C-alpha cells in the first residue's frame, strides 16, 4: 500500500504562506491546490525564476527566496529556476531603456555564485534546480510563432514599463516583448502550480497564468512579495544606494547594519526576512508595545536571528555579544587595533586625534570632544584643552565616535 505525503492543515499552510505576501492571485486557487495536494499526497510544484544578472545577494533578494523556503518547509517541491536563456534576452521589468543582454559565460559564472548563496536559505537536497535553456533553447521558429500567437500585443503594451516608454517616445525592442512570454513558457515546461516573484514581477506572473491555460494546463497561482525597504527606511534595498545588508558580509558588520534600522522597521524585517509565524511576530510586537520588552533588545534578537541564519547560531550569538559590549556597555571590541607610538612630550588630545587620523582636522577633533564623542579608558573627555601624558611608557584605550577604538601603547 502506498502512503500519502502528510501535509499540515490547509488553513495553517495558508496562514504561513500569506505571511508578508503582497498579493496571492487567486487565494481560492491556492486553497484548492493545497486541498488537492492533501488528498493525493502530491506536493505542489512551486517555481521561482531568477536571471543571474548580478552574483551577490543582499537581504532584499532573499525575501522571495524565503517564501520559496516556506513552501519547502511545508513539504512542497521548490523549483529554483536559473534563467540562463532569458538572462541573454534581458528582463525589461522596471527598465526605462533596453537592458543589455548577458553573455553565456557571464550567466554561468553568476549562476554558480548565486546558487552557493541560495543554499544558505533553501535545502540543497530538496531543491529542484533547473535552467530554462533546457527547453527554451530547443524551441523552433514554428514553436516561437505558436507561443506569440497566444498573446495579444495590446495586452503586452498595457504593461507599465512599455506604456511609459511609448509615451516618452523611447525605443522598445521586439525581443523585449518576448521576455514575458518566455518566462510564461517556463511555467508550462515545469507544470508550475505556483510562481513566486517580487511585486514588480506581477505582470510576468499573470502572463504565465494565461499561457498555461492556452497550453491546456491549470493556471498557476501568482504570489508576489513586497520590496524590502533598505536601511535608510525610505528606499528599496539596493547596492547602488548603499542601504543594503549583504548576506556574505561578516557577522559583526551585518549585525551593526541591522541595528541601525528604526524600531518601526523591525516588524517588516521580522515578516520578510525570518521564518517566524504571524502569531510569533504579533506576540513579540505586543511585548514591545506593552513595555515588557525594550525595542533595542527586540531588535538585537532580530539581528541575531538573521545573522545566525546566514552564518550559524554561534556567529549570531558572538555578534550580539560584541555589539552589547561595544555599543551598550561601551567596552572595546576584543580585537581593537593597536598603535605603538614613541614617547614624546605631553600633547593635547585633539592634536593626537588628527595625528592618528581619528579626525580629519583640528576643528573636527574639537567638535568630537565637545559633543562627548571621545573617551580615554572609558572616561569621557569634554575639555578641548585636555592633554595626554606621552612622556612615560603606558597603555590606554581611546574611543572616538561610536565605532572607532584604538589601543595606544606608548613605548
């Protein structure tokens, strides 16, 4: 007798899958598919397609990957689709001009780096990795014409990117019109039950639903995830804007960056970049709002969880302990840089700050001291005329601002 795969209750699955989602098109379709999976024991096929245009991932990229992981956690089949064929076409999404296509070599190199990072979130053993050149590379001219015949130009031009470019009298290349159709054909080839994407990918995901119907398949559910706002609290997380957290950055650097987000911003981060359930997040929020938990402590637990997810629990704990020591207890980091200096006459502290390149100018050094941003062996210095004895061998710890520590050894 064959045993069916056991899934959690449908309502429980939907609650977990809806967490953080911008839109589920259509939720009744998702429910029907999950009910069918429960009856037959056959997991849903859930597709996430990525064109490896850049090899380094930041937290913003992981939002939709984590949703794929949630399907995987619930026992469904996670398909990570590398768009090696479509990357050579170039996705027009969000583009105000034609994007230059990548070479096959660039795509392969990026895909390899990408996959190694993706496995920090997805289970390596349980992820079906596919490349769309498998089927798109084999389409004949006749197949391509048949695919194009299934979609109307007027509908394609309703797309916001194309509409605004037409209005601005900017060029659109014919191959760009093919991109959504090729991405849709991926769903046909993979028999996808669900396709995931960022909100900006909604048009492409909906074309997939239409094209699957045209090829005699049930339409996939389109599930979109919101864009993660960067550390500045205003704009989309992006390397070019410098408001990002890279997932391969050192643990202490990731931790420090995450602690810089506002208290209000930590809740979307809990939703979009952790695996916490909606109930767990609501309980944590209630603790902060009631005053039972300090927002700083809650943010530290968030940062520790995120860092631990990418670098291991021990690294998350160490980064949290280091942050506590430096920024909350105002102690020096374990590995504060050491600077050995020769004995000399007693000097003004502000002169030394400039000499040791801890301040760009004397006026900046004065300002740092006046604002209480300089400490000697844990004691704040507020007098700009304060002097430091450099005549005898000694050792002292200097802190400038929040993050600069220097252990000075006078020899």
